[in-house]
C-alpha cells in the first residue's frame, strides 16, 4: 500500500459549499458529477470527516458516512451511505466501501478493494466495554483487488490475500490466501478465483506451486501448493 497524499478536508469542505451554491442539483447527483469531474473530492454535507483525515482526489463520500481522525483514504474511492472508516485506517485507491460497511482500526485496505454493503472488519477478538485495544499503525490487511461480500464479518488479525473473494454473509476467522475463495461460517477455502472474479480450475499441480486457469477469461496464475491443499472438498 502506498502512502496517501490527500488534501486538507477543510479546503474541500469549502469547495463543496461553493459548488452547492453554484448548482443545487449537484448535491443529489454526486456520482454523475464525480464521473464528469474526476479531480474533485465530493463529501456529502451529512458526512463526518475527522480531524487530520485525508481523502484523495476523485473520492466520493456519501451521506452519513464517517471517516475517523487521521484516517487516510486514497484516490477515486467511493465511501457509501452510512459507512464507517475508523480513525487511523488506511484505505488505498479505487476502493469501494459500500453502504453501512464498517472498517475498524488496525486494518489496512489495499488498492481496488470492494467491501460489500454491511460488511464488518472487526478489530477485537475479546471485546469488553472497559478496554480499548491499542494499535500502532496497520496490523493486518485486505490485499489489493480483494472482494468482501455483503454482510461478511472479517475477524481481527485475519489477512485477506490479493484478488481473494469472501462470500456474502461469511465469518472469516483464518487468513485467506491470494486468489482464495472463502465462504461459510466459519469461512473455509473452497477454491481460487481469477482477477476477473470467476472461479479458476487446476491446470497443473506442483510440489511448491499449483497453476490455476480461469474458467472464463483463461488467465493463469499460480498459488502455493500448501494453500491448494486447504481447499474443502
Ligand atoms: Zn478470469
């Protein structure tokens, strides 16, 4: 994950107000406007942006979303209605965090990640009202181009690999390897998916790595043999 160069939110807020005065319709057509005008950050007036948070250019923050203090959100992201990015969280570029998804402190999100509606990335395995878990930067991550299905829960300290897919409603309690397809409660590895999201089939099994081929686009990629053996039959 790269360091994010965001703009001061104070400046963008002022910008938002200026736009609102100029053309009222823009407020209700945030997406359309963003497409036409990629360079600007759109923050709905009801969204709450914490102190020293940064948001990259082209990002749209929808109604009632909250970005915590010192969080860093990359470029061209969409933060859906009511979603929550906890303080100090780092979110890459081109990420979509859909409506009501909650991303808690300690988890970093790579570029091009899709977090489905209502998904929860939790951060405390043994929560108690009295305690607060301490963090020092990103401790675990959702790899680039991964997808977290709607309403899935990812437990703390669980890494989701690059290009992996977590099925809707899953409870992820163990790491998901790169390209892994995991679902269920607790989520098990059920196969591997291509970058395009479709299931891949085994092409060649090796001692160290297995070659997989996408059933749709034909693209090949390799996965570790030890991960391949984890597939639930
Ligand atoms: Zn494919």
